[in-house]
């Protein structure tokens, strides 16, 4: 028995819907799905396609913003070492200074927000 899949991924479902409408339009009156309100499907699909394109654009903007934030923090996936001038670099310096000052009582670093394991 064959299984005919209907995708759940947004882009794949939009693509399948477009193919269905194109095939239906090519067949015209001979289309076996004339009983279905393809006009509404077509209108909904146009709106959803625009929404999806806006979503993809915003997602790319958000990913760039996330990368910029991570780079400035010093936690970006491409930063293997502690990079000078980043937030992480400065926090490590603060930790090291406090660790030196409080070497006999590291629990004092908890007052500064550090967690000690």
C-alpha cells in the first residue's frame, strides 16, 4: 500500500499547493478537482506566500542580529578563543582579578554573580 505524503514543512507545503493550482489551471474544465474551491485556496496561498517570504526575510535579519550579538559577547561559534574587546573577555578579566583577591574565599565571587562549582 502506498502512502501519499502531505508535507508539514512550510516551504514544502506551499510548493505542493502551487503545483496543485498550476496543474488545475492547466487542465481547466477537465480538472478532477473543480468541485474544490480552488479560488479560495489560490487567494489563501498568495497571502501565505507573502507572509512566508516576509518570515524568511525577518529570520535572516534575526540570524544576522544574533550573530552580531554573539560576536560582541565573544560566544560566536567562530570564536574559538577569548577575543579581546568582547564582553566575555572583560568578564574573564573581572573573574581573574576577583579570584586573585579572594583566593582564600572564592565564595565571595558569588556576590558578584559568579557561580562556583
